[in-house]
C-alpha cells in the first residue's frame, strides 16, 4: 500500500490549508485513516483519526480548527486546517490501517511539510 500526501506549504498565521492523502496499490480494505505530525525535535503525535464508520477524534490542540474526512471510493483522507498557528508547523504524515489480502497493517506516507509564519 502506497500513500501519497499533498497539500502542505507555507501559510501565514490564521490561514488555511487542506491536506490530502491517497492510498493505492491493491488495497482491499481500509479501516482507520489518520494524520500525525512531527515538529523539529519532538515526537510524532496523532492529529486526527477517522474510522471506516466515520467516527473521528482529534488532538486537543487542533480540536475546533481541523477537520478530518475521507472518501472511501477514492481511498483518500483529507485534513482541513483552519486558523493555523505557528505551533502547527510540522511535517504531517498520513497513516492508514489497511488490508491487501488478509491481515491488517499500518502504513505511513512520506510526509508533507506545513509551515505557519507569524
């Protein structure tokens, strides 16, 4: 399973960005999809998560500002980020729990950089 993330970039504080991540490569079934981020010198943390049933959860720091969604027909997960703050600057990684033929495994995308200037 390959994950291709896009949509990162440079934005001023208060601005918005929309990240996309498409899963490809003989994907049979996708359970959970999510976004994580890693700022310089920090660990990778969960930003938002969505199940195959559409249930979502968010990190406290982004709740009310970010929205995660998915298009099952396109095997794609989105992250709409509004009211961005300099503290949101990080590399954002998408991740899915997917099955190709049997057991489920977690897969990671290559990351997309989001930089928020003050």
